[in-house]
C-alpha cells in the first residue's frame, strides 16, 4: 500500500500541506494542486491511485471535476474521496451519486483521514479479488462469492450441488473432470453420491442452463468438461 499515489486537489494551501505531510509519513506518494484546472489535468496525465478532492474550489469546482473524471473511460475507475464543509450536504449527495467513493468533512483529524484512505483501499482490493473470481463465458456469468449464475443477465436457480459442479468445470475450460473427481468435490456429510448421481446432476444442470447447457460437454468413458 505504501507505493500508492494520492493526488490532492485543495485550494487552501495550509490544509493541503497538512494532508501531504501526514500521508507522506504513512508512506504514500503525494501530489498536490491548488486549482481545479491544474488538478484535473494532472489526474489525466498521472492516473493516481486515489484523489482527495475539495468541493469548494475557485474556477472549476470539485463536483464538475468529479463529473468529468467519471464520464471519462480513462479515469472513471480512479477512487475519489471528497473533502467538504459540513454545510455542503446536498453537494455530498450529488458527488456520491456521480460516483465519488467517500467524503470527509472539514475540520478533520489526519488520523481519521488516513484511516478512511486505508479502508477505501481495502474495499477496492476486496472488490478486485471478487471480480477476478467471477467467470464469464459467452452469455453466462458465474459469481462464486454470491453463488449466483446469470444467463443473458437473468438469474438461474441452481442447487448447491449443481452450482459446485458448474463452477468447477467452468474454472478450467477444456479440462476433463472424471466423475470421481466431481464426486470428491461435492461430497459432504453423510450424503451418498454415485457416478449415476453425477450424471443426473449434469442432466438437470444442462436443462436449467437452456441453450447454454451445451457448454458442458460429455467426454465419453471419462467424464465432463466445460467448452473452451
């Protein structure tokens, strides 16, 4: 986390210096800009890991900066923490609706600010890990974190066993799994699972997947695989 680059757009020089001092102590690389125009241009050029954005800026204000960054495909995923005055509640709502990730009200404690930054980076990392585990193939999306399967954006109701089989096959397209391997995967408690049980599960799974059921291929005499 210490190599993260945080870009601060804050037109009060003393507040900006306080932020930079404390974040630098935490090991972050910090860049600071006093005007909205300079800050916006710097974000587009430097692509920081996080933006601390004051809403009350001279010239182009923070909300307009947020709007421009979130509509630009090159900067839309850069997280933004808004720095606000307590009287700016309506602007906070607008900023969050535009896609800002969090806000902190002035006056604030440097410790609280660094804690909020760490928390945001943890949430981003957790989301990245979750997204990496999501499997997408043609029109089917498998989300193991939610035990959810979508086909053309619509949820498909699967039993836990059906989901486990589908997920295991889809994780390794083209890889042939024997029935014994699939049995070992879903065996639990005192449930008795046989080769015939696996075949029945596959039949039911294909039926629920509709046209996407053809992605599960039978390898005669061996088992099953997910189409590459």
